[in-house]
C-alpha cells in the first residue's frame, strides 16, 4: 500500500515546483500529489542506482529519504538514467505504458520548471525522450438498460436516508458526464435558480456551464427539498451534496455509494466505476445521433477534440447499421451444392 505524500519530504526546489503547479498553473491538489508520487519513485531510483539489494526490495526502496534530491542532484541526471528508470519500473514494478508515460510526464514537468521557469539548470535531459505509446482501448460504459436498472435500484432503496441525494448524484453522472471531483465540488450557488444549468469547476480550475435536462432537474429538485429543509438550516457549508456528518461529501464517499448500488443492481461483476458513468453519459449522448462531437467536447470539459473522438468509435449500433446498409447486404447466397470443385488437369 502506497504511503501518503507529505510535501515536506522533498527538497525546497521540489516544494517550489509543487507550489508553482498549484498556485500558478491551477492544478488540483490531486494532480500535484500524483506528480509528487511519481517524482518520489524517480528520486528513490536515483538514490538506489547500483544497489541491487535496495532496488529489489520494495520495503527498502520505499524507506529512502528523498529530501537530498535537489538542484545539484537533478543537474547530474543523464538521459540514459531516465531511460533506465523507465525500464526499471517496467520490469520491477509492472508499470504499463500509461503508468510509464505518467511518470515521464512528471519528470518532464519538473525539468521544464527548473530550466525554463527558474533558470536553475541549463540542460534538460528529458527534452527529447518520447512518451511511451499508450494502448488505445475503448472505454467501458453502461448500456441504456443497465443505466435504467442502476437508477431504479437507487430509487427503490426506500430505507436509505440519503436516497434522494444518491439518486441525484447518479442522475448527474449519467446525464451530464461530469467528473467525480467536479461533482463533489458543486456548491448551491453554482445552480441556476430555475435549475436550467449549473456551473462546474473542472481541471485547472476552468469553469464551464452544464445545462440540465428534465431528469436532472427533477432529481435535483427532490434532493434540494431535503437539502434546504430545516434539518440543514444550521449547516454553514454551501456544498450541494453533504455527507452524513453535514459536511461536503468527499470523493471516497461517492465512490463507495456508486459501488454499493452497482453491486445491488447486479452490475458489480462488470467492474464498472464512477468514471465509467461519465463514459456512459458521453456514449449515450453520441449514440443518440443528435450531439455533434464538438458540442460533446465542451460538455465533458475536454481541452482537445481528439480526447473526445474516442466516443466516435464505440457505437456498436452505428457499425451494425453500416453493415446493414451495404448495397450487397441483401444479396441471396447461392446454394453450396451448385459449386463443384474442379479436378486439376481434367477437361470440362
């Protein structure tokens, strides 16, 4: 189990990098934490190079003090060492392409900061290292029938004190395609008074407006009837969704709730996750045939169109229809008995 990140376990220049990513570039605390975790693994590797006893012992590897890795140590890093590190995490830590690409991205971000922003280094050893090619896989998603079953399962849980809240949360996931962190961050003032839209704060603290359909409006209205009741009158937190402790709901609580209802709906074996509900919303919108890919990009809060374009490849129905519309699709097959193989060399 990985240890939690403490920024104080790093040297001052790495702490400065973390502050820059957070305060200047607007990265979320989760993103900064992921950068630091990957850098910590890289630093531990640098400290253990040449010591196979440490490299091959996970506990010894994890107990190394990385605070000694500062500007001088980073200046001494060669391109070959970074390649060796990527080979190490592949062979010894079973990192797939996505994990290796993420680690390299963290290293590149640090060196870009040291060279271009702070001018503390003259050379960038990772500038020309290509990112490992990621395997392109189609996102998993719930079918329309599975989505309806999940919502029905929540709605029928009449004994749950948070039924209206949970139903509203899953309805937003399945209709709006918002991220888990985005949902947890919604506050009451982010909602339009007529529940026509809501303001979402996405990656990099970028705001966007998400418009609400009838299903979302009805689910939110039922939730707000309770959220704005006398029961919560003394709660100072303006969060739209509260935990049982009357504070803003956290992502782990939302995850646990979604997994619980996926299991109850008989969908647990399919290994769906909260993020798969986002994929579901995007897929159902695109499969409807009424949503332009550029509009879908804005709804999901993607920066690049190519991120959204994966949804153009997952519509089985569209592919099935394309096959049916082939001009040759209706051609009747000739009975096999009419075909007789010829004997080589035999006259007709």
